[in-house]
C-alpha cells in the first residue's frame, strides 16, 4: 500500500499538471454563494482527489472547498483547496497552488 505522504506528493504533482495544462486556457468561471470564483480546474482537481482517496483509502474523509466526501467514524480527513489563489489563476498570474 502507498504511504499517505507518497500519495500526497504524487497527487500534488497530478494537481499541478492539471493546473499547468489549464493555466493559459480560457476558463469557465462560476461564482459561489459567497461570491468567490470557482473554475473547472478547481472542480476537476477536487473531484479527482475524492476519487483517488476513495479508491486507496476508503475509510478516509475528504473535506474539499468545492465538494466533500465525509464518512462517519473516519479517523483521517484529507483537506483540499484545489486551486488556492483562484483569482490569480483566472488572470494568468502564476501565484497559486494546490
């Protein structure tokens, strides 16, 4: 089984690749109830994390900014801000992170 650290590092690279692929592309922007932006990239990374955690660590929860998967009695919870710095990301300013 993959270690939590190895999974986190591996996934950070996947999230980075998704962000880099979409960085210079036109972005589909929506606004959440709190008037903050969300892009397809935010949603794609968040959804992928949920899928991969469920596959490898089915007893873990995921608290995501865009979507969550919370299991009762879960000992571990992964926290996800898929694009931390959505505003710079949308404006093609390279100061954002996963």
